[in-house]
C-alpha cells in the first residue's frame, strides 16, 4: 500500500501542475493544449490532476488567479520603490517595457484567455474581469497620489500598450505610452 500523500506533497504537486499549465497555456493557447500535454509536462497522472481541478476550466481559472497575484505583486514591488508620485505612475510603463522585452512574451494572459474562452466560460470571464479591475485599482491608487486626474488615461495607456506589444512583439508601446502619460502629468 502506498504511503499517504502529505499536505506538502499536495502543495508541491499543485504548484507543479499550475506551473506546467501556465507555461503551456501562455505559449500555445488554452484550447490548443490538451490535458495529456499538461500531464506530461507536470509529471502527474491525469487522475491526480483531476483531483486538484475537476475540469480544464477550473485549472485555467486557478492558473489565472495565481498569475494575477504574482504579476500584480511584481508590478507593485517595482512601482512602490519609486518615492515621487508622478515618477511612480510612470514606473508602471518602465515595468511593462521590461515585461514586453522578456523572451516568450505573448501579451496579456487574461486578454488571451478572454479571447479564447470568455464568450463560453463565465468563470474565465469573471476571473479576467477581476484581474482587470484589480489592475485598474492599483493604477488608480498610484495615480490619485499625483493629485491629477490621470487614473483612467494611465489605465487605458497601460492596457493599450499591453495589447499592442502582444500583437507586434515590440516593447516600444510601453515607451510611447509612458511619454503620453508624462505629457499629461507635466513631467519632462
């Protein structure tokens, strides 16, 4: 009789599964990746995978939730080290430029997921909306500290830069969006 699986092993296996799913979904697209591919990449049997997530949709939602925490956390760590409020808002675009230049950048995981599954999956659509609202709220908090009405333009410039860079494969949209926001902020 095999030894019972510990909570720590469950945690490690779940993380390995989410790592494999995130990598494959982001690189290839959600619908293009089958559960057998996820099984092979994670090293977990399908039975174990389905104990963690009853459906592929559940796996997608969990992957997006985990990615949201990491993505927005990394953004906040970068932006919040900048003391000046106006420069802090501009730092959003510096971080985006670094992200856009990473090897394998394929745009926004949430927009990609929405494009593939949003019309047919209420759970995915809800997670995408949750992420976008949380990102909007982050930008709004940083923008309000400037005392200028730039929250909505900053959010729209960030979203536009993300989509444009994802399509073009060029990190330049972050620089252009930063310059436009600098003009609104009256920052050289």
